[in-house]
C-alpha cells in the first residue's frame, strides 16, 4: 500500500543517512584529533586510565629534571674531588722530594703552600645551583635529597623515592668560625702526627708546614704516611661520589625509558589508527552518497502517485 501521509521508505532512508552521517562525523573527529578516545564520552574507562597516565608522566618529567639537577651536583663535586686529589698527590710528591739532601725546605714549602691554596680554591668554587657539597658550615644543610622515582600502587596511592646524601661525608673545608665548634672538613679535621725538633705534634693538610719538620728520613717518612692517609680518604670519597653518579645516570635512563613506555601504553589505548580511519572514511563517503540517492528515490515516490490520477 502506498500512502502520501506516511512515507516509510523515506523514513528508513533518512534514518540510515543519519547513522552514516554520525559515523562520518566520528571518523572525521578521530582523523582531525588523532585520537580514538579524545573525551570521556568516547570510552570512559580508557579515557580515565589515559588521563591518569598522562598526569603521572608529567610527574616523571619532574623526576627526570630532579635527576638531571642531582647529576649536575654529583658531577661537580666528583670533578672537584678529583682535582683536589691531584693537588694532594702533588703535595705528597713534594714531601717525598724533601728527603733528598741539598734541597731547600723553604722553597718546597712555598710550593706546597701554593698547592694548598689551589685545592682550597677548587673546593670552595665547586658550586652548582647554589649548592657546594665540599664546603660545609654550622647551620647549613646537612643532607641533600635527590628525587629519584615516582610510583603509583594498585590502590592508587602515590609515593616519591629519594637518594639521600649526607653532606658531612664529602666536606673538605669547614667555614665555621664560631668559638667552641669543631671543624668537620676532611682537609682540616683529619690530622696526622709528625715530629718537630723537640716534640711530637700533628697537623692537617691545610696546616701543613714542612719547615717544622726535622730533615731526617724517618721524620719525612712519617709525614709522608700522613699525607698518603689523607689521599686514601679523598680517594674513598671520590669513589662514593662516582658510585652515586653512576646510580643517578642509570636511574635517569630508566625514567626516560619508563616515560616512553607510558607514552606507548597511552597510545595503544586512545590513539586512532589513521590507516583504518582513512579506509572507514572512504567507505562512509560512499554510504553517504548512496543514502542521499536512496532518500531522493523514496521522496520521489509521492510524485509518482500523481500519475495515477491523470
């Protein structure tokens, strides 16, 4: 039965065309944004997961920056420590040279004094971002915390992990001048015994005075052993800094890889497959054209009924 009041064919064709247009709009949105899930309405679960992962990735970016800052701090301290070792090694060589007869102790002491000024200057200038691990002072910071990791557990709880550095373990110079306070800098605080003309005494590297020693092989060997002890302590500190530097470098590389992995995971959840969307768009364009043609044919049926009344 044909009716001019209800065009069933046109209604069906119109409904089909509307569905095609809606699918095309969705596909065009995916192509323009690059996302299969760009808002919660597309897929609430995937959108929620992706949004949380993006937020965590931003925090990991901050952790990465913190590790970069920590790497700079450690590298600066490590480089300065190695230079100080070179200076103290030169002092050791000068003390060994003093065992040779005929050498002027005053001249050797003058060279040692220059070396002392050199490693003192090196330690005090080893500053990075306003922090110097080789110089300490009463009332100053005692530890340095370097953010190293960000984690989220299965219940959604978050936490930050840090690498804690005890600055006193690497202090070479102590700028504290208040009465009644003890120096904690390695080059000032750690002393070794030596034998002057009349009694046994002691000194630190910064207080070294070769002219106070008796020019005998035994006395100089005693002093040489003291300088060698300080050199061993410096080497141990440099080794520890090197280990921390290696740990930070490895952690920084891990965070870089973790951020890439999270980006890939987010992509698997919400990114659009552009090849697939391109193919779907072409198919929908054909369906749209056919839908328009079908609607046009259905609308023409009413006009065809007029021919029956002629």
